[in-house]
């Protein structure tokens, strides 16, 4: 399993992903699920992947090959990020059908989901979640984030904290807490954790990028502080007899 998330903020786009692909009793495997493409200093595009690794690798490889050979449509000549989302959806569906028909077991699960976001010069930043069926959705003002993979454990803090106007540093800390909460509850999600921020209209390079190993000093400090504060917050909740007294 995996967990990836992305935020659309007033200041730009933020992305976070884990790297675990297997967590058996005798082996833990990792593979980056964050892929960044840039060209001509006029665009930054980031793709997050979840699901069947063969499918996601094939889709990313095709995108890279199209760039190398200057295909009629490729990431360097797309006008809108939504066009990229459409193309990834088409590639994903085609690849899933290929693997499902040639796999060693009939009907094996080759599905994959993607998040693609970025900015192309002259347009606003865009962010999309691409379903296995090839269609996609974007964010809303009320819910400025998208998630793929093991989403349920890390969603509550995003619902409570993140808004479009949230400052990027606050939002990225929230993403790390969301990721850490997921790792705590699901062993199939794990480090290295990649965190990236694309600032609006700055297209030469990401404004921030960092990879966190499990023993990273900042990640350990964040985890410890969050644990302490959430326990203290729970201890400060009104007692049950307070609710009973108020009702009487």
C-alpha cells in the first residue's frame, strides 16, 4: 500500500508521499512515488503514484519516453495540466488492460491512481486526482487537498487544519503529521517520506524539497511533540459528569 497527498494553497502546491512498496516479515522494499518533470523554465509538473507498481512504472516510463523522443503530445508541450491528467488517465487505462489480459492470474488487480499537479506559465496552478477508470477530479475551496492510497488515517487532521489560505509551512507540517499518523496505524506505509512545495509563479525549481528517513531528527521531534500535545488535549476534554450536569 502507499499514502500520497497534495494540497492546493493560495501560495502554491504542496506534495507529500511515502516510499514503501512491501512490508513483509522478512523484507521491506521502497520505491519513490513522487516524480517531478520540468522543462524550458516555464513549467513544473509533479506526479504522485499509488496502486499496482507495474502499472505506475509503465505510465511514468511512457511519459519519460515521450519527452525524450518529442512525441506529438508530451509534458513539455502540454498547454494545461488538465491535459496532462487526461493523458495519464488514458495511459493508465491502456496499461491496466494490458496487464490484466496478460497477467499470470486471470483478472489480477492492475489498477492504479495518480495525483498530478503543477503550473504551466500563463496559467494558474492545477491539481488533479486520476482514478483507475481514467477520469479525474480537482480540489474545492472547502477541501483543498487530494489523497491516494491508504487515506483514512491521515484525513482527520487535514479536515481540521488545512484551508486554501493556510500558510505553506503550516500546511507542510500538517502533511507530515498526516503521514506519520498513517505510518503509525499501517505498516505498509513507510519512509523515506518526500515533501515538496511549488510556489505559485516560480517555475525554475521547487521552492522546497526534502526527504525524511524514519530516524530523521526533525521527523522524530515532530512525532514526539504531536504525541505529547494530542495526549494533553485529550486530558483537557470536559469530563462526562460535566455533560450530564449541563443536560440536567
